[in-house]
């Protein structure tokens, strides 16, 4: 499921990035990744499983991880290599 982000999507994403940035000095990247993954797990559990099957949920997560990774790398200076 890939949707062109609207203003509400961008605002939500920007708020989450600001929140992660706020805590970046207190947690290392692996801790932040682990905690973010737990949050994704919570969001998957909150889906209406009559509509969003586990396979569909994982496809949504996978596609959006790829998209987020591409966006982050595109914004990096010297973007030939990432941190992961």
C-alpha cells in the first residue's frame, strides 16, 4: 500500500522525526531503532485485522521502511554510504 503523502501525513512524520531528534543525544541509534520497531508492533496490533491481515501489515511496514530509508539517504551529505 503506497499512498502519496498528504499534509497530515507529512505533519505526523515531521513530528515523529522531531521527537526522535529530541532524544538522539540520550539514546544510541540501535536503541532508537529497537524502540521504534516496538512502536510499529503496537500500531500493527491496533489494525482492524478483518481488513489488514498480518501479511498486508508487514508489506505496508516493509514498503515504508524502504521509502523512509531512501528519503533519509537522499538528504545525507556524501550519500554514497549510509549508517546501516
